[in-house]
């Protein structure tokens, strides 16, 4: 059976606040640990009122304080927004406190819009040095930097495991070249999944730490007691996603909402959600394994795509029971 993990987007729901979202994420991680999931990852986003994972390292530390064994990490830290030294210190601190259960997934995108990127005091050109920054970060975390004038304390020698994240051929090629595990963001960018998976495996250059390629593919999951209930929630999730991405969370009349959901932009959102498993626990579990087999994924990481915290926990428990 395929390894299964959770990508928690730390959604701030309507009628709730950021503290509620973070508390819910702690519950998700605790339940994922109880159910035997491999890891929980959190993604760096900025200037998004509905996502509360911008300070990714801080969030990981908080969740780690409330769990004991499950792996926790970034899915990912957007490295162009930071200096490699700072990230080495942050994740080195996490690894020092919490031991060998911290992951460091790295993305090349800014995780935000151009206006917010300027507020981060980073240049759009920072992404061009991503390969060099990954190597620098890896070096800071290694044991082989004793003669350097600059070291990461904490961080030096912690060997926090790195993962390259992406949604295109670039990430696949870079991960293969560096001999690192690769995670593809097919939960929202499905177009190049199979091409990237094949490219990564075919061009993989073995490294000392990773002699074999390791590929993680992402999807969305909604499991319920009946398939009909899951479909209702999937439709609600789609509408919320369209309102957020296309409608920018504006208030709509019923007529305006109907027009929005029938628009070409809404169909683009539906395409983004192509890899979504919906149904009973058995339906979703079988979908996950078929999906992994088709793209030769060593692991699948899934968002809990229910529109409510209660639905997220229900999906988690049902999937855990189905795969135990």
C-alpha cells in the first residue's frame, strides 16, 4: 500500500479566525499521527486571508510541540523569499529541538503576487538563483563546513532532509540533478505531472544520501460515509475555491454566483482540481493507490479538501481506518 501523507493548507474558514485554523491544524496533525500517516507538510503563502501558514517554521514548531512522532515539514518554504542561512538556522533549530522528524521542502515560486513580493523585500530575479541557493542551504546543514567563516548555528550538522517541490519540468530536472527527493504539486497543477515524474526518474543522478529517486505526488481527498455526501462536499469545495481564486472572496448575489460558476475561469479551477479523490473511504483509498501506480509515486500527499474542519477530520479518520 502506498505511503500516505497530509498537506495541510491551514484554511481560515468563514466565521472562524486564524487561531481557529491553527488549532484545527494541530488536531489534524495529532489525528494523522494516531492514524499512522507518514508526514504533515505546510506551505508558505503570503497576503492570503484564508491561509494561515505564512510563518511556516513557526507553525511547524507549534505543531511539533503538540505531537510526538509524525514527521513535520514545509511543503514548502519558498526559498527565493529568504536567505539560505536564515532557513538553515530556522530548520536547524527545529531539528535540534524535535529531533529527526523535520522535513524541509523547497519551492522556487514566491508563493504570492508581485506587489506582496516587493513587501517581502525580495527581487523577482531571486528565483533565478534557486539551484545555487539549494546547494548553499544543503551545505549549511551538513557536517562538512568546519573551515567556513559563516555557519548556521543551530543548523550545522543537523542534515535536515531536503525535498525539491515543483509543478513543472524544471523542478523535476533539478531534483534529479541534485539527487534529491521530488514532490509534484498535482493537487492544483496537474498538467505536467506524468511528464515530470518520468523525467525525474529517467534522469536521476544518485547521491550519497539518496541512491534511489523518491517521488511524491499530491492530490485532494474527500471521504465520507456515503459517496453522495462526499460529492456534495466536493461541489461546495469547488465553489469556495472559485470564489477565492476567481472572485477574490467578494460577496455575490445568487445570480452573480451562478454566472461565476459557469464562467471559463471556473472551468480552469475545475481543471486545477483534476486529481481529487471523492467517495467512501474505500473509494478514495483505491483512487490513491491507482494514482500512485500510474505515476510511479513512492508516496502520495493529500490535502483534506472538505469545506469544514469536521469534514477534514472525518476524511482523515476514514482514510486511516481504510488503510490500517
